[in-house]
């Protein structure tokens, strides 16, 4: 059989976080941000939406063998709600929570999910506007949620977001505004305009004084984790390699498993692009750091220079390693998944965790640094499918 991973090379920069301690209890402070208890509501809500289906957990046995580790579990978000990424869970859930709160202030009682879905509150919602900045996937989720519940949606994108990603949001009736700056500037612009025009910001990143909505976004992501736990059927992975932009996803994964498994939790390895390593820089400095510049990376969903504040509250002591992955590993890893049996569609930002795991396991120095060996069972999250179909074709088939 031909090797799937032979072409998969790349470089890692590994930083071990001495602040992390598996013995540390998760505790009430972190539970106030994200907990198993709070995640129950998200699970009940999201699993009641039309067309809900748990996503697959694949075993990448041949790749694990080639990397000389025991197993790789790949949670495949490429079909989630037809939006093609895990982000479908977060933004739309935060829209739901915002609208439920808005309507309960107006009517004195919180609407049920079925009333919201049935269009019962159409009149009261038609002039409500939700808004956010995005590099694609989060905005698609907010736009989809707004359309599902009948409110309006205005999305801000930065200069490098592809036209394909823009159209995908417009397909859910969102108005899309492109700015000339980078992702972090689009976040600020959306916030300024929301204040001016009385829009509700549904952001996946949190900053000073803005935490409630992004915490709901992260709770939405936990549906994927709850499914994973069921699919793992009692197994606890030794490692989770999880890619990060602002860190919201990584914090949800780390917080959920830490609250669930306590000191048996896996080793959490956060993976970022070299040019957008704000979490790694923050870990090295012991406090939040901003990465300036173009944040130029193929992994569009990870092109973030500022860490989400609430994410840091979990990751500063929860993430064991902060590593970067070089760009050359991305396309070969997408190809390896396409050639896998069964074939798996994975976009550029989906593969960072898997690529880092394989590259790390195949190099003696990084293997040791990351504590990988023949007994390691690694969980990775394939967070998106071909969310930019043209780029996918080019990277995977050279078309
Ligand atoms: C496909 C994909 N994976 C991972 C991430 C990282 O999520 P976060 O920004 O919460 O760290 C994103 C963010 O947009 C994404 O689109």
C-alpha cells in the first residue's frame, strides 16, 4: 500500500507551557466561562434544529501506523448542517440565545425553540440586526442562524477573505461589508458600527467587557465534543491536537474535557500558523500578546492576531503545549485525507492539528517534546470541509 503521509513534511516550533498542570482542578472560575452543566442546554437546543446529525468520528489507522502511534481519531465536521464547518454550531447558537433573551425582555417570557423556529415571532424579529466580523465560517453560522429565526444580518470581512467565502454568507441573505484592514480591524469596525446603528454583535472572540456572547459561541461548539465522547465509547485520548485562531475552539475543547475527565484529561496541544501565533506568544510572555501584520497564512480560519480573553482564562493553565505549524504541511495533509479510505474532505484550517501530530510524531526531537509514543491515542478535530471550494480544488487536485 502506498504511504499517505510520505509527502507530509513541515516544521514545528514547540513551546511547552510550564503553567499547565493536569492535577489542577477545573474549578468554579473556569466553569463560569464553560462547563459541562452549561453545555447541556446547548446540546438540547442544537440537537432540536432541523437536519441535526452527529458528525463522524473516523479512525485514521493507516496514518497512525505510519506515524508510529497507536491511534488517530478524526472528528469530521466537513458536513455539519450543510455549512461545512464546526462553526455552524457556535454562531447560530449564540444568535438563538440573544434572540431568546431579546424576546423575553419584550414579552416577559422566554420563547421555546419550537416557537422560534415556527416563525411565531416574525414581526418582532424582522428589524432586529445581528452582526459580526469573520474570516468566513463564523459569519456563515451567524447568517444561517439569522435566516433560520427571521432577523437581519450584517457581516464584516477583511481584505483577504475570498469571494467564494463572501458568496457563501450572502447565500444566507446576509449583507457583507468588506474592509481594507486585517481580521482584527474588521472586529473593531463591526463593534463601532454596531454601537452606532444599534446592532447586536455576535462575535466568536471576546475582549474587555464583552464575554457573554463568545461564551455562548463556545458552548455551541461543545455539541461536537459531547458527540465525540459518545463515539469514543469510554476511551480517553492521550493527546488532543487542536488548531487555534482566537482560541475559542481550543478553550471549548480544553474546558469541556478538563471538566469531564479531571486529572485524566489528555495532553492539550494548541496548533497555530507561524504568522498568526498569538496564543503561543502569549504563553511565552505569560500574558496576552498581540501579533501584528498581515497574518498571512493559507489557514484562513486561523489568521488571528489577538487572543479571545475568555479563551485565555482556560488555556493559560489548561493547554500543555503551544506549537506552530509551517505552511508547507497544509496541502499534503489535505491530499492525504482525500486519498484516505474512506475519502475525507478537509479544508485548509481543518488539517492543522492532524498535520502537526503527524509531522511531530515522525521527528525524534518533536516526538519527545510532545510526549508522543507507540501508545499515544490522538484526537484531532477536522474543523471544516471545502469551505472555499476553488482553493480546495487547487490545493488538492492542482486544478
Ligand atoms: C475551520 C476552522 N477551524 C478552526 C478555527 C479556529 O477557531 P478559533 O478562532 O475559535 O480559535 C476556525 C476559526 O474560524 C475555523 O474556521
